[in-house]
């Protein structure tokens, strides 16, 4: 069984609460906000044009709620939470890289408008760190593992 490492708790709480709050806020989005979110997403991911703005915003909200909840739930292994965070932040980094005006010309450095999206690189780094977390084994589990004698 995997256990939650104390070092993983602060980033999981901080990022989980941030993403969960963002998702809860989007559930109350008005039509203008939905149009704006959808429009920006469609610039980066044209296939999203097939989805109505309000539906897209609800799907995005529930996705954020799911990712935030995954990070906040102590029963979810850190590696699984890291997989969710890495995938989610990867999609957001795509926005940063594809939407005009987010980066300074010829650079990865953010413009003032791009600074809020630049935080997604931090989330990606933390997600990748969570993915590299070691699985801790109990003695009983280790004794059933054929490689347990090789571990130091």
C-alpha cells in the first residue's frame, strides 16, 4: 500500500485548493465569461469549436474540480495525483504556447497577459515530481515481491 509522504502534503493542498476553487468559480460563469474561456481555448485547440461555450465551461469546471479533488484527497496516491496534475497542466501550457499575446515575441517569457498562464509550468514541474515519487511498500508486501531481496 502506498502512503502519503509528509513532503507531498503542502504542494498537494496548495495546488489542489487553487484548482478546486477555480473549478467551483467556473460553475457560476455567465455567458460572457463562457464565451471568453471558450474562445481562448479554441485558438489553442480548434477542435473545441464543436462544443458550445457554456457546455465547454461546465466541462472545464468539472475537470478542475476532479483534478483539485484528486490532489486534496489523501487516499489518492501521489503518483496518481501527479498524473492528473501533469495532464491538466499540459493542456494549460498548450494555451500559453499557442494563444497570441501570452509570450514576448521570440521568447518563452510571459507578457503581462501571459503571466497568469505561466504558473502552469510550476504545476507541470510539481506534477512531474509527484510522478517520480517512490512507492513505499510494507514489509508484508515487500516479502511477496520477487525482487525484494535485491533492494537495499
